[in-house]
């Protein structure tokens, strides 16, 4: 198994932010993933599981936690098809997954194609957009439990709700997922993939380093609307900035620190709570410890 030491985790996050990890395991097979879990178990260490790193804020002080990392991404990819179902290994990226399904005349999951993560991350986060979500398509998943045993679980056991599953922070690794697809004409699938790509590029700051939506939408409202209404678009802390294109996106202008991103998250939560009574919860998963930048006060980006 490939094992890396003293690894800057920023390279594994779409924000390009994060401290160093002492050890990163990069399994290529289920047996190697099991071996990684067993090594962690023997050392009494709870590993951090990474997929594509597109929904993570990793602390600048990650190494203080002394936690190993297991990354299931591009090394751990592949899709097989049987009838109208696709089974994808956890590290399979979502766009290649949809494109591969299309070549088999299988669609119905185009909604997820623009999400830049892996099947495993999307299963855990119940990723969704355009009115659809992963939970609606998952038949079953193959799980590697914290004790190193592999088991199959139906979607009904995964505790799904909006951007949530019981798998989050459970110590369980998703190895693969079987998804219910729909037989569709290939040109129709291709047209949908293309249309959704164009729509996403017009609405989101896809040309800047980001981690998608930072906050979950509160019931009956939109986090972006609340942040926009608070006049926080463009607000900056160091090299981190609330996107002026999409208020629920936070961008790294280059060399941003995790604490700078955290400062903006913390400020938005406090401000929205004080002005509306709404508690915005992060959709982005925070790993490690964070502290607001001392002495920072909000200044509009127009001045920068
Ligand atoms: C430009 C952009 C647009 C986005 N748009 C959307 C969107 O429209 N809808 C949406 O829902 N999200 C969106 N996201 C967020 C993100 O892409 C999704 O949450 C995605 O599902 C995360 O997948 P990942 O592989 O990157 O997971 P990571 O970010 O690596 O991890 C996310 C969580 O899943 C866990 N995890 C990852 N893989 C595994 C595994 N194999 N086993 C166990 N745990 C695992 C991690 O420990 C972590 O808790 C967007 C992000 C970006 C950067």
C-alpha cells in the first residue's frame, strides 16, 4: 500500500488549505483499506477519512491531533454495471461516474455530475443539487467498519436526511455504492450534463478555490440569501473572502489560512444569529481545532 509521511494536507483539499499529517494511507484495493484500518486500530488511532477533499476545512494545526489519514480518491476508483444499476468504488469522481454510466445508456444521476467530490464523499454527505440527492438513488453500500470488518448495508440503514447521513464522523469507511440508474438515450444524458455544467459555471465562483456551499440551508430559507441580505458578500479576512458571486461560497484568494476561513464562518454565524435568530450550521466538515484571527474586524472587500 502507498503510505506517505509528513504530508501537507492542503494538496488534498479543494480550498488548498490545511496543516500537515504525519501519515497518509492511500489504499488501492479493499484489502489495502482494511490493512490501513487495522494499522490504525492496533495503534489505537482514529483515522480521518478523506475523499476528494471538496467539503472540508482542515485545521492549520492538524498535526497536533496526531491522527492518521486514509484517503480514498483517484487510486480507489472504478465502476461496474449490471442491468440498470451501477456499482462504483468510493474514490470514483462524480463526473467520470456519470460519463461512464452514459456510455452504457444509463442516466438519472446527471444532477451530481458537477459536484467535484467522490462517490464515497457524496454517499456520506448525501450530496445533492437541482432538487435531487444521493439518498434517492442509493440501493446499498459496502462499508468498512471501525473494527476492520466489511459489510453491506441498504440505504434504509444509513439515516439519511438533508446533507446528512449516520455515516458522518462514525469512523466507518464507505468502500463502494450501488446506485439505481435509469435507462435513457445517450444524447439526452449528454445534453443534461452539458446544460448543468453551464448553469453551474454561471452561478458559482468555479474559477476560484472553494469548497462549495459553506452553510446548510436553514429550514424554509437559503443561507446565501441570509448572508447576502446581511451585506457580507465580499467580506475578507486575510486571503479568505466571502464570494461576491455566491454568498454561501467562501474563496481562497491564495495562501489563505484555515483560521481566516474560520473567522469568516464564525462572524457570519454570529451576525445571522444576532439579526435573525437563525443558527446557521456548516455543511463543510471542520477537522481539527480553529480560532478566530485575533483583532479581526469586518471590513467590506470593496476597500481591498
Ligand atoms: C465547486 C463546488 C461545488 C459543490 N457543489 C455541491 C453541490 O451542489 N451539492 C453538494 O451537496 N455538495 C457540493 N459541494 C461539496 C462537496 O463536493 C460534496 O459534499 C461532496 O460530496 C464531497 O465529496 P468528497 O469526496 O470531496 O468528500 P470530502 O470533502 O473528502 O469529505 C467529506 C466528508 O465525507 C467523509 N468521507 C469522504 N469519503 C469517505 C469515504 N469513502 N468513507 C467515509 N467517509 C468519507 C469525510 O471524512 C468528510 O466527513 C461542492 C463543492 C465544490 C468545491
